């Protein structure tokens, strides 16, 4: 289990698995080695998608991340979204430290969905260097998602 799992306006926050200390890794430092501020245990990059819960977190993550960020726009009532969710878990684990996978519930973040003109879900949007570089709608297997990221990051 990764220690850094909850995004906020400044970075990823989580508890150290060794001592329980809360740590924050700034978005600008993603991809670098990171150690607990208290016990100096190395903290792993996220191996699962992170849930974006606000527009400010979305903006901070996508604009400041030193790693490419794949955002899955989804909704809980969407059948194809449920099908792609386990595939995104695989992609997040495989790309840990090379890219970050995030999930944005379009029902809870309608302003973000509208700003990015999300018209179908699931839609995967890849951000790199603070800007959108590509998007793809529809459910895909992990291999196709990974290829989508690697060809465009």
C-alpha cells in the first residue's frame, strides 16, 4: 500500500507506513525519491488511482505535476466506467513513479467536466507540463491505456 494517496491543493498526502506521520509530497516533486519527515522511511509513489475531490485540487494537480497525469472522467452510474476502473488500477500500478492516474467524478465536479467539454464518459484526458496533450473516450483495456499514455506523454 502506498503512503501518499490523498491529493490536496499542494500535493499528495498520506501516512508513513512505518511511523504513521503525515507527509506531503508537492506535485512538483512527483517522480523523485521521497522519505518520511519523521523516521526517514522511503515513501512509495501511488500505485492506485487518486480521487480528485475539488476543482482546486484538479487544477493544482494537473498544472503543477512533474509527472504526466491521466485523469479518468467518470460517474458512479456509468457501466463502461465500472468496466475501466480495474484497468486503471493496473495502469496506475505499472506506471507508479512515471505517471499518475487520477479519477474525477463528473457528477461531483461538473465545472471541471464542463470546462474540459467532457461529453461522454469514461473519458481519459492526459495532462503533461500543465496542459492537456490528448484524450480518449470509451472503456479500454490496461494495455491500450498504457499505450495511450506512453505515445503521448
